[in-house]
């Protein structure tokens, strides 16, 4: 089991860094209308390095600011967020 320490965190990208550009753009465009919600989502993404550390509510709120529907997300998408994140090789 890999433990996240301050040293390993500095070498990792946050979930916000990994978020696909079109979803960052969507969040930024809607921030004026929904400042509290968007700020909360951005903070959660900027403070976490692993998708599994987000709550279901945080993921649901993120999806609501995209062009995707909740029903289009498979259980794999919910578990790993690959539809929303840039995959690292």
C-alpha cells in the first residue's frame, strides 16, 4: 500500500491539474452564476490527488457542470473518473 506523504504529494498532480480542459472551461464559465458551488468543486479537486478521495456528492456536482448526464456515467467512470481526467501514461 502506497502512503501519501508531503514528499510524494509534491511530485503528484492534483485532480484539478488532471481535469480535461473542456471541463475546466465549463467550471470557469459557470463560476459567476454559481460561485459557491464551483468554488467548492475547484477546492475539492485542488486538494485531492486521488479520484477515490472525492465524495459521491462532489463528483455529482462536478458532472452537473459538464455536458454529461449522470446516467451516462458507468460504474467504472464513477470509480476512476477517466471520462473527466487526462489519463497519465
